[in-house]
C-alpha cells in the first residue's frame, strides 16, 4: 500500500522576487511565521537556464499548501514557471492544496494568456528550443488561473489581504492537519476492503464506474484521495479531479474536459488503448457527469472511474449501480486536535466551538454499506 509523503512545511511560497520579495511576500511571510505556520520561502533567485534543485522540489512535495503569488513578471521567469509545473503536478496528484494570489494581475488574462502574458510567452518561445516545455508552462498557468483565489486589485488595504490569506490558511490547517489523507479515517482498512471488491482492479474487462456517497465533504474528499493514491500505480494513466464543483463554478462544462487533459498523469494519447483511472471528487450535477462521460467512455479495458458526491440520487439518474455508501466518516485524534488548537491558546470558547463543529460534521456512523 502506498503512503503519502510526510509533510515538513505547512506552506510553500512561490513568487517572483523581482516584484514581491521586498514588499508583499515579506509581510505575508512575517505574518505566517508569527502564527507559527511552518513556511518555506526560497531566498535564492535562480539565473535563467539553471534547473530547480532537488531540495526545492522536495520542499514542494513536503508542503501541505502552495501559495502561488502571481505578479506582473511571474510568467516572464522560466524558473517560476518550472516551479509552477512541479506544484501543479503535485496538486493534480491530490498531495498538495494550491492557493493562488493574483497580485496586480487579472486572472482572466492569465487563463486566456493575453496582454503582458502573451508577450512574455512570445519571448519564451523565441528563446526556448524545447517547445513542449513552453506548452507545459502554458498548461500549468492556465490550470492555476482556473482555481479560485484572492485578487489584490479588489483590496484597498494590503494588510487586510495578508490577514485574510493567513486566516484562510490557519482555518484550513485545522482540518488538513488531521485529514490531509485518508489514513486518519477510522476503519480505513475496512473501507478499502469493501471498495476493492467493487473496483475489481485485476479485471481487464470493460470500464467500471464506481460511486462513493458520504455526507460531509472533508471525509468524502479524504477517502477519494486515499483511494486514488493507493491504486493509481495499477493504471497506465491516471487523473484526480478534486472538487469538480469548484472547477465547474461559473464555467462552461467543456472546462472539465480541459482540466482532465491538463491533470492526467501519463500519456494523453490513445486512451482507448490504455487502462485509465479517473477520480472525480464532489460531483453535484448530472450535467457534470455527462461531460466527464465524454472522456471516460473512451477509456480502454480495465479502466476505473470513481465518482464521489453527497447526492446519492445522482447515481440513480446516471444509472451507476456500483455504489459504496458511508453515512459519515470519522477521523481519529479529534480529542488531540481539540487540545492542540484550543487549550494551547487558552481559548475555551474556541475549544467549545471546535468540538461542536467536529461533533456535528465529522462524527457519525462509521460502517460502510454497499448500495
């Protein structure tokens, strides 16, 4: 059984030093450190042509969050773009959460790669002999800009923006500390044993579509990530689409197809001849499932598609009969979390709120039952 990489840092900061090192990044880093959030900030500016060090790659891999501050000259730096590709690779695998900050830039310009971004990529294409590398940079930037993030242009006070980012990270860390992967789910071995019967990984027959239904996004998402990380090595190509609801918000359904092509690990060609794994987490509309089906109906024999949702009627409407149902997933060490985040700060009110939140949102019936 594969195990996710242990995290050394809470946050990895990706930024263009020329634009933000002495101002915004300096303030953000100081605030994160003040809150005792373990933050990696690289203080070296690589020269053009030099590769990212193994240490830097390892720092990305060992972080829970990547805060990517995209400024005016970010996309002009091959180093920043190489770093971004690595970050998005880990994000696609579900091993890191990416938080983009659009600092003085319009995310729409990044997605469409127009304006200054278009000029910057023209220079890359003129200098870089490896055109596939430039294409990879483009895909990574488009994928990043498709993630919802804070935009500095909408904030009049940068100090408040820094506080908002730090608050959001602190809040998410409370959850991620315990549920960044499914190993902290109570009864994970039982869940996996039941799921493996439905997945039938040794089969080379036609495509299998398996549904996972559970209340509570955190537990459902943790289980989906754990399953993906545990079985992806059995497939020729694989893709984890985290939070389909977020990816689809305010966009045409064709965007799901684009995200699938960006995130798939392995060959993007001749999928009909490959054994492919696709995990689509938090699907909430039948139309989204139909859009994904345009891709996965072309997968080769032995392929598996896993769909998670909180709406079990979605599976009925889509005709998905292989469904694993869990009333509510419980995480271990809730009491330890309570003590760590509440009593450590001598904040009894926060402690009561935290226990109430966990009790109402995470605790419940643990045994899975087949549907």
